[in-house]
C-alpha cells in the first residue's frame, strides 16, 4: 500500500542563497509520530499543521508577517505561485504593510 501523506514547504531565499528564512513545513498532524519525544522548537524549521497539510490563509499571513519583518528596510521582489491560500495585496489586513516589496503572482497554466 502506497503512503499518500503530504507536506507543504514554504521557502524564502534571495537569488544567491545568502539570505533566507527558516523553512516552513506544513503537515497534517499537530504532533506527528516522527516528532515523538522531540521538541519542535529545536527542528531548525517552523512547523505548522492543518487537516490537509496545505498553506492556508492564516498560515500564509503568519509567514508573510515574518517575511515582512525580515526584509524590513530593503527593496525586494516576492515571487509566489497562484495558490488560492495566497492573497492579493488589497486583501491584506491592516497590520501587514508591505513597504518596499513588489509581489509577483505567477499565472495559472
């Protein structure tokens, strides 16, 4: 029987890889068996979960807040795919203001 469990990864790095955020891993379970007896805070990544292991609006907004703090004061281009968990700039909550950030959403195929 083939295992059909999925994870989602959220990755940020600049063009030469010298600037990056921690990898965000989104899994299905709050406490997966593979993390038994492991402190998730020591994994070297951010772990989030939801029932589908997908990027949700809530997780995306949390990631975007961390991203925005990380690139504060710099001009950046944020390239994202067209997944529906990503939101348009005019739909951002007031507490997230992307100054100096140009967002490019790729088109669906």
